[in-house]
C-alpha cells in the first residue's frame, strides 16, 4: 500500500477519515491521482477502498479529465464491489465525467441496475444521477422517469423521498435539489 492510501486507514468505516484531505491533495497535485486510484484495488481493505471511492468522487468534481479511459473499470466496480460505500460514491462519480453519447447510455444502464441495489444509499444516488443525466440529455427523460417511478412506493422513506424530488424535477421542471449535482463543488480547502 502506498503512502497516500495509508492516510485513509484507521478508524471506523462510518467516518470519512482523511478522505477529504487526500482528495484535496490530489486536486492540487494531479500527479498523485494514480496513487489514489490504486486504492480501489485494495480488495481486502474495505476501509481504504471505501474512502478511496469517496476521495475519487470529490476529485471527479474538479478534474473529470483524470478519469478518461477509466469508465469501464469504474462502471464494473460500481456494479460488483461488495461495499455499498464504494458503489454509491462511484454512482455519484459517474455523472461528474465528460461522457460521449455512447458512454452516457452505458452509465444510464449501470444506474438502472443500481436502482435495484440492496443499499438505500446506492439506490438514492442512482436516482440522483439518473435525474442529472435526464436534465443533460432531455431525450432520455421519458425512459429515466419511467424507471424511477417504479420506486415511488418503495419500503424505504428515504428512497420514496428521493423519488418524489426526482419526479418534481423530471415531470414538473423544478430545480435540481441542492447537493445532488456536485460537479465543480468543493467541500474542503
């Protein structure tokens, strides 16, 4: 494990640890990006992998160009990683990237699959991501709206709330809720 990833160790999985600091370091010095990306391969260390995904999502807000050529890897991990924290941060990250029309279609399909995830957080961020993509690609709005509507009676109040907000954006033209689109945003110095 490299020195940058060592900063992501320790403590409880429910805390962000030093993920914000690591993201800030990578944003300021993009040569560190590969060192951070290596954290997604820490299969036996959920803490580092989860915090790596968290930090990468923050880096993608400012430097989406660093992820060029990584889309397939990121989509695969978003679908297959055993840790919900990784899946939801990658769902968030995917909509921060500069996507071709074909790549957008692939990301939409991945987010559709994540709508069925067992984690409420993963479902919620898939809903947000799909809503953002529907705004960016109005020709996708109808299909995305139909997929999201399926969850309007979900057992989780959090999912139902997210669906309700998404449908207000998609059907009623309301503004995207604050915090859903994080592109260009920094929550750290």
